[in-house]
C-alpha cells in the first residue's frame, strides 16, 4: 500500500458521468456566481476589514485587498482549469488525489476541514455579534447576556461599574449553524434559491455604503495612507506588524478570509449543469465582482472612521458603528446594514457548510473517512449524515472559540490549499497532457508559480502563532491518516469497491 498512490483520472471522470445516480445536477452558471458571492461577501468584508485596518495596515488595507485579490485570482485560474477538467465533488482534495497521491490528498482534505468548518464557525460568531447589535440598536431590546453569546475564553469589564462578565457559550452562533445545516439537508436547489435572494440584498447594501459613505470620507483618516512601521498589541496580548510593507502583508493575510468562498464553488461541481463551462464562469465571475466591491468598500470605511475607532469601538459590528458615529442622518442605513448582514452571514455559512459536506462526501466515497459520510438521503439526495457531523464540529467551534482566533486559522488553511491547487495544475499538465480542458490556465507554469509565491507571502504575514496552529492541526491529521484512512482507503485496498 503506497501513500503516494494516485487516483486514476478515468475513475474520477467515470464518477462524473455517473453522478445522476447520486447528487442531483441542478446548478447553473448564475447559481454558481451567486454561491461564490454569497460566500465571499460576508464576515470577511464587514468584520475583517476593520480588524485588518486596526491591527495591521490602517487605510492601506485597500492595498492589502489588492494583494489578496491577486493571490486569489492566480489560484482562481488554477481552480477554474481543474474544476472544468475534473468536475467532481471534493475540490482541492480531489485534484490533489489525482496529481500528488493519497497522503497529500488526505492532508489537503483535512486542511479543507479547517478552512470550511472553522470558516463557518467564524461567520457564526460574527452573526451572533450582529444579532446583539440588531436587538439593541434596531429593536431597542436588551442584548443576549454576555455569558450566553461569547466563548469561555472571552471576558468584558464594564467601563462604568468595573464588573467583569465571563463568556460561557455562544448560543446564537450555535443556533444559526444548526438552522443552515437543516436547510442543506433539505436540498442544494432550495439552498441556492435562498442564497440568491440574500446575495441581491447584500450587493445592494455594499453599493449603498460605498455611494453614500463616499461623501463622509475625512481625508485626515487617510493620512498617512501607509502608516509608518510599528508593533500593535491586541487585547489578547498578541503582537501585530502595523504599517509599512509587513503591515500590508499581514493585513492581506487577514482580509484574505474575505475572499474565501470562490473555491467553495468548485466543491459543487458534481451538482452543476454543464460543469466544464459553468465552473470557470462561477469561480472567476464571483471573484471579479467581489474584488471591485472590496477595494471601494475598504477605501470608504477607513475614510469614514479612524483606526482608533476600530480599535476601541464597534469590534465585530464595526460597519454599523462607523455609520452611527460618523454618518449623521443615516441611522436607517446602519439599521438596514445590521438586518441585511445577519441574512448575508447566513448565506456565507450556507456555502461553507455546503463545501465541507461535499468534501466529506468525496472522502467517504474513497474510504478515507467512514463510508456513512457518503450516504445520501433517500428523499433529498443530499449527504445528510455528513451535514449532521459537520453541525456538531462547527457548532462546537462556534460556541466555544473566539472569532479572531478561528478566522486566522481559516486564512492560513485556505492559503495552504491554494498552494497545492496551483501545484496540481503544473503536475497535471505534465502527467496528463491529453486531458480535455474546457478552460486552460494561461502561461503555465508561470501563473501557478506566481500563485504559489503570493499565497506563501500571505501565509508568512499571518505570523508564527497561526503556523503553529496549522502544524498542530496537520499533525493530528497525519496521525488519523495512518491510524484509519490508509488502512481503509479503497484505492490502497483493491478488495474494497472504489
């Protein structure tokens, strides 16, 4: 049994042609673009923009968005080629299995758990924060108690009374993850319809903030646009490079979380009509739309409010805070933003959980995880058991881990996945030059190599603590592979049905 054994392409393509026996092909190109935008515009834009500005880059967070977008575009071109050539559920896991062998496929599959599951938890935590903002500022009700809306690792000191409140469990985050999981079990077509409605609302709101907020930009907040290099220590005692080159690179790694989503589109390849044409459109189309909106949004937000505002007020609800504090007469916009962001975050969670369940489905079919992960519901034809397990995993993260920690874990995990996808394109061009490619990444290997370098640069910018978490997560994954997956892999055990 070889840990480097590759899954033959003819088996993968056979699974694609037989998919009507399993997952339903219901998604169009527009559905995929909406799924991508639904995942991309969310916590990353509305929460991590202010975080990156306060901790790393100040107003030059817009430059960080450009750097992150370049890295994503390079990786997106590689995703587009692979998803149109191998239209199978599993995304980077499947592509790695076909090009670099079983051990690396397992590692990237384990890494995708980090990306999607932890990403969904991050957005669930942000959803919880905005729910309290909605209850207090829109409905004028009491917020959910601090102890029931924050993790056990968080505490707050009342500035007036000095009373310290400690978190116990984040119940709202657990609630939204549960509701979305049940919707996904019902079916991807219904999920895509709900997502499409939410996406329209989200895009309209982002455009409103850009257009209206442009008139409230204070040039003082953009001076200097690139702050001088220094060190900023956050509330957890973690040091961040602020300003200068490394501040921008660190911010790019932070806001990179805002672009996570277009790769989740590739996990739905097996449920897409004409995937060889529609997958590249969905991946690159959603990425292009969101990049333009992100740069404009970042410029407006950092012009309306100062870096100090983002460090001391607003926190996760920073957009509504900036509007209420610095855009007089537009409280209705802040209320509208809060309501729509709650819905918008829900669509991000939906796409993240969709991606995770399809990776589990693919790994279950290959024997890398227990086979029940690939079991489909008799009526809905969805991997419902995978969804239920993911509900437990994501729910635990959302309920008990702080949002900023899981957010950076997601970024470094995704960047690592992108590096392997870029490598996979180069390998597949060499090993299978005859493979029919509906979309071809231009200038191979130049574009994939640039993608690898850009992603590695952003990984370096995230700091040693996130590398430590990544290595710890990977070490656990390697142990599980040799203890279970290698022995049960259908490819490495010919007596098992592939």
